[in-house]
């Protein structure tokens, strides 16, 4: 008996193992891929070559429902002199049969003050590369452009690519948006207090 164990299971053991494998293969259904509600999907299209849809957030404010979409290489309608800064679009869900989207202008189209030792460069900043919505009813939205640069020290040193963000209120009124520069030390408030 010890000698049989050293030789292996033998032909009978191999046949049992093959039968078990065959039953497992026949008895286990194969996985099937699926997508949710492909029959009534909503399709929104933005400008070509803008990476429209790179980031997407569903948003609501009161009865209004929006799809907020990032397009990191879009040009601004309000200032064509900035090279591919990126943009945010809002697309109404519901009473929007043509599925059009509206570009939102965050900050001043001609630039925002960013601090005592700050001069912004918004070219190719990739605004809209990230979108985040505060949870709960009437949450605000934050979008960032990680390639925003401080060029104040450019003549003596280097550009400082610290990135920049904007926080929009839940009603998406962009004139109430607030600029955030989380990696910049010399804030605008500190600058105003010192002067």
C-alpha cells in the first residue's frame, strides 16, 4: 500500500479528477459582461480635441439636475489668448432635447491675483482634469488644474507648477466661484494684511 501511494493516484484517480473537472466546467455558468441601461443612455458631446468627458460629476441643485464635465485641453470662449487652459461644462439633464452643454468661466478671463509673490500662468493648466462634488444636498464642486504655474520667480529661478483649483457653489454661479491655491504659501489675505 505504501508503494502504491508513492507511484501516484493511478489511472482510476486520474479519471475521477477529469470527471470532477468536467462537471465543474459544465456546471458553472460563464460570466457575461453587461452595461447599465444602454437603451436609454444620454450622450453629450463637447468640442473636438478638448478631452471632453475626462472627468464627470452628477450634480443637483434644487429641482435642477446637471452633468458637470471637465475638458482639460479646451480653449476659453471669454479669452482666446490663454492657450488650452481647460474648461468645465454643465449639461442639463432633462429639459435639454439637443443635449447641449454650456462652458462655465471660472475666475476672471484676464487673470486673478494670487498673492504677493505670485504671477499666474494658465496656459495648458488642464483645468477640469479633476472634478469632485461635496456629498449631501446642495454640495459645492471643486475642480483643479494640476499644471497651473506661478511664474513670479521665472527670471531668477524656475516656474513653480503648484496647480490651482476653483470651488463653485451648488447653484453653479461662476461669479461666486472661489480660487484655491493649496500649495502656495503667500496667500492673498496675508499679502493684504502686511501692506
